C-alpha cells in the first residue's frame, strides 16, 4: 500500500525516524573513523562510500515507496559520509596531515576547508534530488564549519574571544540566507538556516556575556528584544524562542543583581505575566 507523503511533525513515528537515522549515521561514521589509514586512505574512502551507498539506496527505496520523512532523513544522513570520503580522497592525493598535526582552531587548514565545501556541495546536490529540508541542516552545518575554519586567514592564531566575535558574523550570514529564502517564499527550506544561524549567534553572545559581564549581558538583552521584534515581522517561532530565551536570561541576571533571591522570584513572576501580555500584543499585530 502506498504511503501518503507527509511533512515532519512532533509525533512518535517522526521522533523514531529522526533519532534512528541520526543514531545509525553516528554509528556508521564511528566505524569509518576506526578504519586504519593505510594504503594512503584508500580503505577509509571505500568504507565511507560503502556506508554512503547503503544510506542512499535505503533513502531512494523509502522515497519511492512514499515514505517522505524517513527517506529524507536517510538522504540527509548519507551526506554525512561525504566527510570521511573527502578525507580519504585527500589522503590518496597526499593533501592531508595526520590529526596530531591539525590545529584548525589556531591555524588555517586548507584540507579541512575542502572537506567542508565538499560536504556542503554534496548536501545541495542531495537536496536538489529529494527536496527534503532536513538535508539543508547538514549543508548549513558544513557552511558554518567552513566559516569558522576561515577565521585564521583573517586573524593570526585567533583566541576564544576572536572565535566568539566571528561566530556573530557567521551566524548573521546564515540567518541572512534564511531571510532571503523567506522572501522567496521558501519558508520550509529556510528553517535550518535560521536555526543554526541563531544558535551560532547565541553561542557568541553567551561567551561575551560570561567573559565580559559589564556589557555582555546588556548585549544579550538587546539581542533578545531584537529577536522578538523580528519574530513578529518574519512570523518565525524560531526567532521568538531565541528572543525569549535571551531576554529572560539577561532579565534574570539583572533582577538577581538588583533584588536578591526573593525579590527576583516576585520580579520574574511579573516578568512572566508581561510576556503573556506581550504575546497577546504580538498576536494582534500579526492578525491586524
């Protein structure tokens, strides 16, 4: 019996499909990582291609049978095996250093950039074939990794603060892609660009908040308010979630500093009711 195509949603079958696919891919990549790098990486390449082929065939079979979500998940997971496959190719051609010599957080590593680019390209090709938005989560993650790997080109031996600041820019670039896709009426396609972009921005803001409490928390407070405003404009719940989280964390920090434990509890109660009122106002603005 043919299965009607459906979109992902939060129910038991979807949870099993996504968790199962992610677990299988993680286990497969763990197996490939244990393959001996002899023969200039040939065995790594062959093992990675074998896993990629298995996942791709299973994905194609499920999609052909009408199982859109599990087939799309396995297609996305097949792309993850491009990483070890690309490493195997680079070993074969002699353009790879042993892991002990890699220092991607401090120095520019061209081979790793090529791996990230190959993964992003493979993900885009897979998405063009299956049109399943979760595949773009892998693409966005590869672009994010590539962006971080390029920082040593601009900053000599960057430290954690440099990486946190750079994360704000990389995250903003990912979000910009999401906004552009939204404007092109491709909202489902834009989802993962928003999610990973906002996560990257949140990580950069969190570092500065804990490292530079004098202005870091103020920056998170302003960013939270900005995210909430954009959530209404873009009609994106993702922005609202990050906005509430940032605004609440900063507000709790300042309230604890001003009022102490008991006063903070009362203040947070009032703050929560204020969020309810803000939600009513946002709904009216959207429906107007």
